[in-house]
C-alpha cells in the first residue's frame, strides 16, 4: 500500500547502482544525485566500494535503516533484497526497475507474487517491477531522461508504460509542462493506476495538492475503483485527462443482438470517462495539449477572443473552435472603438483582434486589459504571437506572462515560431509558462476539454425499482434468453412501461388473448431471431378472423413454437439496450430504432447506473435527436419518459447483474408515453 | 507573368536595403547575402554608400541593368522605382515587400493597379506587394527567418499569407522538411496561388521538377484555373496538400431549399480538392505532417507494419490507423518465425513488431529487410524509435536512413524523443531525412493521404444531353422557379427519368389527367413551399371519386393555384441537388431523402461536371449507403441508375449555368430504376 515514504523518504538506496549511466542502475543513481533529494543516498554494488562518488555497500545486509529502495538488479536476486530490506532495514517503499517477472513467464509471475507478499506483510509500497521508476518533487527515482521541471502544482502523471511515459514527458516539456510526479507503474504488481488514483484521492489536500492528473493506460483492471477515485478527485476540483489505448482492438466478436454488435469494451471506457468527467485523448500530443490547457483557469463559457499579430493562424483557430462548437463572437461598441484607437491603423478588433505584424507589447497589454475588463461576453482569450524573424520579442512574452498571472479569464498563449524564437520561449517556460505550438491542435483540444461532460454529482437521484421482485425472477431463471413472462415481470418490477401482450401456442388461447388485449394488435412469431426476415411479424390485425388465419400461418414458420400478441401502439421507434462489460458493470445504450441503429449506428452509451442527467445527455447527443423532438410536423417522443426508461433499464441491470444483455427494441414513443413493445433479455450467471 | 528571371536572376537589387536587419529591407539583404545566390547583388539606399558590405546606389536611376528587384521602400515610392527598373534597367522580376496598397485603402489599390500595368507592359513578373518575399534554390528574396534547408526535390510552398508561411516553414523544419521554393504571394496583384500553380504546371519537367506542393490559401479567386493546374500537376505525378482556411465562416445564409441550406462555399472547396486529388489539411501541423509523408514513396495499399521498441506508441498508432481504415495485419508463417529468432527473447513479430527497449540497429535491419522482402502483404512500414535516455542511438537512425534510401516500400520514421535525442535527429535531418514526432498525428495524416480520392482521369466519359433543347428552355425562362412544364422539358432533355405527371387547375382537366397517368397516383398542391406541412400531399389515390374530392379540398389550401397529379412509384427516396457556387461552378449533392437530408445531413458533394466514378464515390461514401444496397430484405436502389442521374444533373447545370439551384427531392429508387418524383429549379441569370 502506498505510504508517505514513497514520496518523501529520508533515505534512498539504489540496489544495483553502478558507474555505467547507460544502464538503469547507473542512470537512476545519477538522476537521484542530480535531483533535489535532501536525504541520505546509499548504493549496494557487490563489486565496488564507491559508485558515482557514493560509498557502496557490497550487500543489502550491510545497509543501515533506509526508507526507500530502488532496485535495479537481476530479477532472481530481487526477492532476497526485498526480504532483507523489508524485515531488517525498515524499508517501506520499493521501486523495482528490473524486468523478468510476470511480463515474461510463469516463474517470473510467481516471484513477483512472493515479493508483493513480503512487501504487503510490512505495509510497504511497491512500484513496478518492470518500470522506469518514479519521480517526485522530493527525489528522482527513475532512470529515464529527459527530466522535466518540477513544480508542486504541476502534473501528476501515471503511466502504464515506461517508454510511453518518457515520450509524453519529452513532448510535454516542449510546451513548458511542469510535473509534480511521474509514476511508471510497470507490471502494477501492487500499485496500478487505480491504486495511484486512490492514493491521490485519499491524500488530497485542497491547499497543497496538485489538481492536474494525466494518465496513460493500456488496460483498466478495476473500473469501479478507477471511476470512484477519478470522479472523487474531479469533484474535489481536479482535472484529469487520459489516453486509453487499444481502442481499435475491440469488436470482432460474434454479436447475438444489436446491443452486442454495438457494444465493445472501448465504448465502456468512453462511458466511464464521461461519467467521471475525464478528457479522453487519442495520443501524446493531444494529451499534453490538454494538460497545458489544464494549467490555466477553467474556461467558463464558449466565447473566445482571438488576439493575433498574423491573420492566417487566427482564421485556422476560428475554424477549429467553431468546429468544436466554441464561439468567436463579434466584438463591437464604444469600448471596442476605444481599443481600436490605441492600435496601429489597419488593426481590427472585431474578433479576431488583429494588431498586425508591427503590433507592440504595449498594445497587447491594452487588448488583454480590454478582454479582461471591458468585453464581458468573452470567457477566454487565445493569443497568437510568433515572429517573422525581424526582432526579438522578449517584451511581448514577458507581458503575456504577467497578464496570464493577473487575469481572471484564461489567456492561452500560442507561439507558432517555436523553432525561431527559442530564447524568448525558453525564458517564458523557465518562468513557469506553458504554451501551445499549433493553434489548430490547441483549438481542437480546448473544444474537447470544454465539451467533456461534467462529473456526475454525488447526489444524483435515481427512481426506485422493486428489488425483491427482480431478484426473485433472476434467482429463478437459468442461463439463456428469458421467457416473455419473466421479461414482463422484470419490466414491471423495474417500472418500465410495456405493451399489453401475451403468448399463445394454441388457437383457442390465441383468440382469448386477442380479446383481452383488444384491437388493433400485432402478432409475432416466438422462436426465430430475426422475426421480420421470416415473415414472422404482422401489424394492424383488426379482427378475430385474421388472428386465427395468421396464427395458423405463423406456426408453420421454422423455429416457431408460439405466437405473441401485443397491443399495437403508435409512435416513433426508439431503442434501449444494456450489456454487461466485465468489470465495468453494464453499459446502457439508447437511440432511435430501425435503420438508426442498424445502418447509422446512432446510439449513445452510458455506464449503469445512468442518472437522469446522464440519460438526457445521451438522448440529446444523438444525431437523430431532432426526430425525438419532432421534425416537420411529426409527433415528438416524450423525452422525460424516454429518459426515465433509460434510467430504469440501468437500475434493472444494476439490480440484476446476471443480465448479460438486454434489448428493448423497439419502444414506441409519442407525446405521452414511451412503451416497450419488444424485449429480449439474456441471463448469464 | 511569371518568367525565369524570377527564379534564376543573374542580378538582384534590394531597393531599400539597409543595415538594420530588424527591418524587412535589412533582413532581406542579409538573407540574400547568406543564400547560395551566385549572381550580382545591388542595393539602392539614398542615405548610404555601402550597406552590409555591398556598394549602394542612391537612386534606382544609378543602377546598371538588373534582372530582379526586391523592393522594400514606402508604398508611395514604389511606382517610380518600378517604372525606372522596368523601362530602363531591363528588370523583369519584381518582389514588392512593402505594404500600404490594396490591403489598406482605395488609393493603395489604385497604386497597385498602376504598378501591375507597368510590369505587365514589359512582360515582367510581380510577387506581392505586401508579402514576405520569395525563396528559391538560387536565391533568398524573403526577409523572414528561419530559413529552411533547400533541396531541388523539396517542397514548393505557396502561401496566401506571409506570416503563416514562415510559421509553416518553422514547423516543417522541425520535421526535417526541405524546400525547393517558398512563395508569399501577398496581395496577389499579378501572381496569386492560381498563377503560381499554372507556372509550376506549365514548366513542369518530369526529371528535374519537385513533385511536392503545399498551399496555404484564404481564398480561391479562380477555382477553375486552380482546379485545372492542380489536377494537371497531380496527373503528372505531383502530390499536393493544402490548408484552405475560413471553412467555418460559411453558412448563415437564408436557405430557400435543402440544397441551399446544405451547400456552402466551403463544401465547394472540399469538392474541388477531391476532384483534383488535393489532400485538405486543417492546420500547420497537419500540413507539414502530410508534406513529410509526401517525401516518401507513395503507399500503394492499406497494410502497414509497425516496428517499435516501445509498446505504447505502437498501440496508439494501431488505433489511429484503424480509425483511418488502414490495416495493421497479423504477420505469421516461417519467415516471421525466422525473424523472431534473430530478436531478443520477449520480442514479438505478429505486428506490431516489437523488438523491445534493448533492441539494436542490427535487429532493426533484419526487421526492415523482412518487411521489404518477405512480408509481401505489407505496403508500408512505420518505425517508432525513441530513447528512454540511456545511450545514444546514432547507429539506429543511420541504419534507418540507409534503409529508407534503398527500400521500395515507404518506411516512415517516428521519433518520439524529439527533445532528448537532439543530436541524432539533427544528423538524420541534415542527411536529408524527414521524420514524424507524434505517431497519432502521423497515423491520422497517413490515413488522410491514403483516403484522399485520386485525381479524375482526363478522359472521364460523360453521357450526352440535348444541349439545344436545354438552352432553348433556359433562354425562354425568366428568373425564379421554373414551372413544372419547363422542369419536365429540362429533365427530359438531360435524360433524367421522371414520373408521369401533369398539373390541373380545373376539375375536368384533373380527371382527364388522372385517366392519362393511371392509378395509383399522387396528388400535390402547386403553390405552397412545404407541401406536406399544409396537408397538400395525398398518396395512393386509387379512383376518380377520390381525385375529385381531393382536388376540391386542395384548391382551398392557402397559396394553392393548381394541383399536380403524378404516377405513384415505389422505392426508396433519394435526393439529388445542385447549386451554383460562384467561380466554382455548380456543386452537385446526393443522398437519401427525407430525414437523411433534413436531420442527418447525410449528403455527399461533387463539383460539376461529376463523372460516373465521382458520382459512384459520392454515393458509396454516404453513411446511409447500406440502405441503397438494400438492408434487411429491403429492395436496393439501382446504383448505376442513381449514378447516372447524378451525372446527368451535373451535365444539365453545366449546360445551363443560369440554374441557381435545383432539387430532385425525392427521386424514387428501386431495383430497376431511379425516377424523379418532385423537382424544383430556380433560375438566376
């Protein structure tokens, strides 16, 4: 378990420290010695008395008491070292860089487990094995380079891959990103991304803790834990962005239903991130751009002022922001005219605010003051300032740095002349600044951040379902598809409206049922999967004669063992599905029915339990949402009833996790109600 | 007009050259003197006898004969200088850096016109005014920095914005891009992007000319010329990528029809680029990434091998490529096993080919040889190689450079440790290499390049239309919506199938017409715009009694002055529209009808004349294409008939450019035919 010794040890030993800085053991010692670490450093190296100027012990046994051990020796020697350190030297933090454990073979996995047992037994923390180490503001326990600038308010970055971590750090440094900690969790034998989040959450201190977390993840082993702590951190004011790679490997599985075909573990990741309010990024460049945006005050509205000394990038940024549903509103009025008077002739303030290639730092100051104080509609400011290569622009970047510090609105600096104005940018970064090299990548990222849903409030209200009745149906059912009777029981218990209906396997029963339901009604075969394809659906049955004729015909259709009769409802076909997705619990999806799911895949997804707000956002985010609102004189679908049905389906599957997948397809929605007409539920216990 | 003196002058004078390199006149002289220019350099400066070591004339009159003049003096002095140079000094190439012309006010525009007249009168070429200059392999006539590495096979880059040009160059240099020429066309008084393309096209020499063109454009003044030369260059083997910014400013115009609402000048740009085969980019970073891809052999198929020493970036790249419809196919078999034997234990060759953090240059050589020679299914190779900071990797990058030179398949190098392995990357770039810093941006760009349609062949076949009849209808029509009779004439003349129909404004006429057309038929009001909204459409009319009853009812509806009767056809509703878009000619759009255009905006667009191949690609690219193919037992739409209808609509509007917009909405498509059921055509002469 993570403890304070991992972050702030009084002493660190590098077991396997050497003079060869081309090897991890040498490189990590060099990095440690060059880091601001103020405690005692020890080295264990059987072949040397002194390593990089540090006195070396030949064995771990010779060491004094030491809080933290960084281990860079062959895997087979690690267990012994850990045992001695944990049991005799009071060591409570371990960073094992060595490879050759669970990632390699079964023996390695067994060794890894034994090491964890030893460390667990003393309440110690283990990072790794098979990792590049950990970097904190107190010490550098990683062997990689480059080493980023440290800052207690900088990024906490947790990576499931060591090489990727350093590539992301390298990329982030170019933008001026500072780091509070970098964790390479390696094999996550004891501490994975989830545990790191848990620690950051539980140890969060609203005054001193950094509020920015970046994640690079290849798999989420415990989605529930992940969600709990990520959401909690965000509720405490943190901002989290993550790359979860491997998104395209999903799919390819045989699909037994619409939901099955549409769902994938990656969709579950999307849903989890939305629920927590995590900004999902697709790569390193985007991740560090979002992190840069996180370093600035939060953008509170859509209206951006673009301040520029060059037209082109401002136009491209306008395009990117507009595509991302942010606005670059026209600015006018007396205050705008006043500002224009302070700029060179030919400038414009209509937004983009273009103060020309000859614009000065002083003018930029006037513009930023006006954006901050006079143009109330403006929520954030993007400043594009590069150089055609004529003169130094230290004064401009210095002014920008000052305005960024004092402005309440976020001012995002875009420096397109990265290669040329190196000195100016380096100074800006050294003084704490973070900038963006490309206006379009910035604009896309800003829109992504702004459009990421807010984390769900902790007190979201959910309707009640009849848990006892649901459990009794589920407990009584075996694996496979539920019978219509049981489905009706479940829907009724969950409070999901359904069409009056019943099933008959004899003519007499069928007739009686028809009288009970009333006309018009619908008849469907029971048995075949794709009912319409085999002529197994008849609509608009208006009399008993037809009931009998169709019953006889349908019972001849292959695989048919009964006929279902149902009340014929009017309205627009909508769809709700749910599917169990490993540790994620259930994903719940909704959309319009028919071609909208089959051809256009126009569905949105949430993670159960889906709150009413989340369900509403899912519905409103559909491309076909206008149809739900009622387009060209068509009757709308009652949105709140649709929301409620989605929420109730999510409650049902939470109450009955044995439901492997379920489809309500279609439900018929009109102005007054949204009613399930056909349902399939598959149990897998 | 562009001439050879602009590129290869024997002498260049900088009019307004000074010692102050913080001003354009001083900076351009410095750049010129530092460039490989082998000819004579002159300076005109009234206040100095020598400038930056060059003897200075006090007036232009004192100059000897000189091919090319770079002018950096106040606008008001330019005309005189140009006159003397053009008429007395034999100058035939002018680069006017000075601002204060058409971009500022009317007087400036007049001055600009007079300068052009003078230069035109001697057959001279003019770049600018209000530009940053021109850079060629022979001399540097631009005042900006940084100056990129020159290479006759490098990029020809034409920019409508000077500052943007230098920002793009700066960005491109970071990836190792080399340039053959950089044109900042400024106000394009004589030479704009179109003229530059024309020159590059007409002077193209398959042996010596560079094949890579980049464009940054804010407006296309002559789309037809632009298309002609861009397409011609691409047919000659060139590759063109362009940013056309301002895409979001479109829209906001009152829409009088579906086509009007969906069309915008930006869509026309898209259509033009697709027709020419230009890769459209959204920003600087993407443009230079695509340019980097252009520096490598063309990717001939979808199958990419990913070679990596780190897992994470390979996974992210796989995601990006898969999202872009490229493949990372599984590699197996004896050759794969053989390769695996040459790598360290723990490596994998299944693709991604991961040869671990410890992988060597030698092993990379084996892998690349196998990809080149053994794995036939592989079309291109992406190599990801960074550094965790342990040891130098000069050998790896040197080997990569060699394999890139000798391999027939493109090998794309991705170097994620840009900040750390500076020395290695600089050497790679100095030796001619181009690399990519981010695997996801690279993957997205590669997919974009691969998925950009090929340029249309010059000999695309078009069906005939009855030009004489079309012209006669158009010549006889006034502005506004055409009457149904004229519409029928046009459709018949263009060979577009339409439903039998007619219009009646009396009961007797209506009955007669109904008998002629036959039952079932459709009745619609003539007059109201949105016919269904007012109850003005009745389907499935099966007898004369109904015809009479509905006629009476419909004539009561507001704005109705007649009733249209039409053959009732069966099939799927599809849509074809066309709209005149300034100099672009007509855009032609197609899609499914109803909600597909109204709600989902699922339309694709081409530029008239649309060839059958282009129409087919438009139809197949629809999100709803599966419906055209016939989904779940529904009858398909005859694709070739749909293609033909699109092509014929495009021929019609080419023949009748007076058509401002037209909708065929819907056409009904079934297995056998695609027939226009309702049409609106608006003329604006």
